[in-house]
């Protein structure tokens, strides 16, 4: 007599390729518990709302060989914020914070525009490259200064970076002599509003930086070292990790990315405005990081979550503009979205939702068992 088990198709209530209800339920629960679920849900909701308001919202058109459309605008305008948020993600992962990135944005733009404006040939590519090099070098030095205060002198990150946040715009005002410095340089304009292969250069730069950071932090040991420092600096030092160097590096990198963002912003308007360039961008960067699921307590970080957070903020800003609402009200809508997403990601809320799902699953299992017992009887 054969003892071979019946095929799945022969078992009662089961068909080939079908999935048990419990497996489907567990898969859905795992998906909704993912940290990116609620940020992505908020982004989808914003896109749907915009599409209902404007059916052509997702449309992309080709004009003069270049791509245009609302989605392209979101990506291009969000490029500077993405650069700043990437640096902020690494800083927060080490239990730090950098409030000076907005000031670094202003300083970078002021240095570049002032150098180009005073140059004998502002339209020269060499002049622009030198200006970019000076601006990025100065930004990096400012980041090294922040890292020195935090990692060597042991000053609290919020205090250490608050110093440069307060003094930075004053430095930018000194560089521009308190005036809005305008330039006329097509090569410089390319950084913020130029196109290459049909795509905005700003998107290509931000995408390249994002890919580079992702490779360095997820394909090498750098990401693990950053997380170890954020989780427990003392233990990481005892394990042989040079925590001071890691912290120093992330602050320098954050300022470097902020300097690059400053070049984008100033080249987009072809002017350096020390008062308004990068104003409150540090807050938007922190919001993007938090929306993406990275904890302000340090440790684990998510670059993809930061990317989604940037898209949420930028899409929300465009939505407010398209609805004809005053831009001054935009922070209110940002606060509402951030509160909603953070509440859904909060450990207490997640535990209560998980407990509720387990209770429903248990009740469903009990009802199923009772039904099978009655049928068998």
C-alpha cells in the first residue's frame, strides 16, 4: 500500500498555487509594519489628490529634447533637499544633529557667486569650476569644524552646530557685503537649471550622490560602523571602532553635501541671497529623515526612507502651491503630515496595532476551529 501524501490539489479546501489565508494575513501584516509603509502611503495619497485635482499631474512632456512636468519639477526642486537630507541622515545615525546646514548653503552660494561676479570672465567654464571648488572646500572645512567641536571637544551636537547656524548667515552677509549678488554665467546656471540627456542636471547630481552614499554605506563596512557608533559609542570604541573619526567624517560630509545644495540653489536663481538661501532647509531635512523612519536616537538609518521623505515634503509643497494656498501656510501642512506619519510609526502605536491584529487573528482562528469541529461532528 502506498504511503505517499496526497498532492496539494487533492487536499480539501486547497488548490495548486493558492495561498492559505493565514499566510496572506501574515504577509499583509509584515508589509504594513514596514517603516516605509506609512511614508509611501502618504506620498501615494498626495499623488492621488493631485491627480484628481489635475489629471495631467503625472504627465511628462518632451520639449526641445528635454523633459518637463510636475514630477520632473518635484525631482529637480527636491534635489538640494535630498543632498542635505542625506548628510543629515548620516549625522543623525551617529546620535547627532546638524542645525548649520542652512547656513552652509548660504555661505556656499555667496562664495561662488561673489567669485564669479568679480571674475574678469564670468562665462568661463574654468572660472565656474574654480568657484565651485572654493565653495565646496570651504563647506567641507566648516563641516570639519563642526566635527571637531562634537567629536574632539565633546560639545553637544545641537550646541556645536547652533554656533555656525547663528554665525553662518552673518559670514555670508560679509562675503556679499550685505547685498544680493547676481551673476550672468551660463556654465554656472547649468548646475541648477541645466539639462543633460533630457534630464535636469540637478537630478543627475543628486541621484549620483545618493547612489554613491548607498554603495558606500550598504556595500562596505562604513554603514555598519556608523550604526554601531550611533547605537553605543562606548561599546564601539571598545570593539576597536574609531568613533571619533566616524563622527568627524559624517559632519564634514554633511557640510559638503550642503555646500553642493547651496550651489544648486544659487545657480537656479543666478544669485546669492545670504538671508533667504537655504532658509529652514535644515528643518525640512530633519523632517525628511524622521518621515523616512530613521530614529533621532541614532543607530539604524534608512537612505531609501529619507528619499521617500524628501518626495513627501516636496510633493506636499507643490500641492499647496497648486491649490492656491499661500506658501506661508505650508509649514502647517508639513506639521500635519509629519505628526500623522510619526504617530503611525511610534512604537506604542505600532505595538497596539500589532496586538489588535493578533487578537483578530486569534479570534478568526478560534472561529475556524469551531467550524471544523462542528462539520466533523
